[in-house]
C-alpha cells in the first residue's frame, strides 16, 4: 500500500506532472485501485442557497459584487425549497448534498438558519456539505454540533499565483479556516481551480499545499475554470485537457485515500476526457444541471456515460466508510 506523505517538495510534484502520460496514468490508476473500487463513482449535488452580492473579488466568480455579470442577487432560500431540492437530488442518485452561500463569512444568525438546513438534509439520509466562506473556530464547532459532515473551502491555486486571482482574502485566511474545520472534527473538502492562467509549477504548488496539510482533505474537488462574461478571467487561454488529466492523476498519487472530484467545468469536458479522469483517479462528481450558477452536464447524460464505461454509482456512503479497501489486482484481461 502507498504510504501517506505530508512533506512533498515542489520539484517532486513537477517530476510527476512531467512524466510520460501513459506512465503517469498507470502509476495513478494503480494507486487508485489499491484504495478504491475503480469502477465506482460517488455523486454529489450542489445548491446555491444564497446567490450573488459577495464582497470578495475572486476573478473567476460571477457572484462577486465587484464584477458586472447578469447574475441577480438572491436572499437565503427558505428551508422548504432546500428540502425539495435535496429530495430531488437524492431521487436522482446523489448521496451527498452540498449547499453554497455567497458570503465572505457567515453571521451567527446565518449559521442558525444553515444549521436547520443541515439537519433537514441529514433527515433525508444524505451526507451534508456546506461552503459559506471563512469561519471562526466557534462557528466551525457550531456546524459540527448541527451534524455537518463536510465543509468546503478551496485553496484555489498556489500561494504564488493567488494574488493574481483574489485580493480581498489572503491565502493564510483560507488555511486558517481549514484548520478550524479540522479542529472541529468536520471532514475537509478542499481543492482548487485549474485553467486560470497559472503555470504548471502553480498547479504543482496547489497540489503541494493540499497534500502537505496535517491530514489530507477527505474530498478534493478539482475545477476546470468556467469562463463567465463580465469576470476578469473571461478570455483566459483554456487549459490543455491532457494537462487537466495529468493534474487529476497527480492529485490521486499525492492523496491516495481522498475522494478526488470532477467539479466545475464538466459541461465543457468530452466524455473521453472524463473517462481519462476516472482512470486517473477521479471518483466523485457533481450531478445536476447547475453547479451554483454555471452549467453542469444533465443527469441523463451522466447516466449514459456511466453505463458506457461500466461505472457504478455509489448508493451507500456507509459502505465506503466502513470498508478499508485492500489492494485490488488489475483484471487478468489487461
């Protein structure tokens, strides 16, 4: 079994990214097969519970109040609508329901309302995840008391490139929130966005930061930039699809036991690109027609893709948690 490490050097990660493509994918897939069912994918659904007017200036985000997009500001959704959306997601096969709010940081009153939503979704038998911005230690503990399973807070990119994308929140702010979440014994969901004009070294730097956390995030969402008119990053040169696959493979090598999720940008990925990502170690996706405010592949197409690849949709999260995968040999037909 692959040993977990938290002391990766940048040059080591770059060496992995620079391997011949087939060698890299073989290494990543072997590690993936040691730790997970290679033909199972966990499905999550994401709902924006409070949209727009965010005070942050993230260059990729149409919800920022700093950018001129067509997105209209909306208030926090009523709990009845959240329950309705969560039930619909469960009916379509999602096992985790994620709720996102466009806040810099939630108020205590905000948290009380979100806590009620968390309880309602858990009553449906689903895992819960929220992304609400920065948290204090006390707020993280409150979410834990509400029964929250996962908290999402992405690092976005490398420390060196970060200032080119965001100026209203520091890298240290993000790391502190992740520490508060971990200290509260909530599972960490943290990843980043590729294709924002960063270098390969920056992509290595992002993965280094994630892999060198005291504990690897249980969930690692890897987003491919969705370019939205009116945001500063609209018009950025698109990332080579094979470079994205390489990054998925290295994420799997560095964090062998983490769920690696294909997140934003799947609407622009071909079936072939997604298939390579699954082979490279991605084993989680977001389902649904919308991912916060941008398009996502429709569920029927995802089912068709799963069927064509022989992928099973995870239906029981307790089975994943209860099992400790041993080494799974390659099929004899390979």
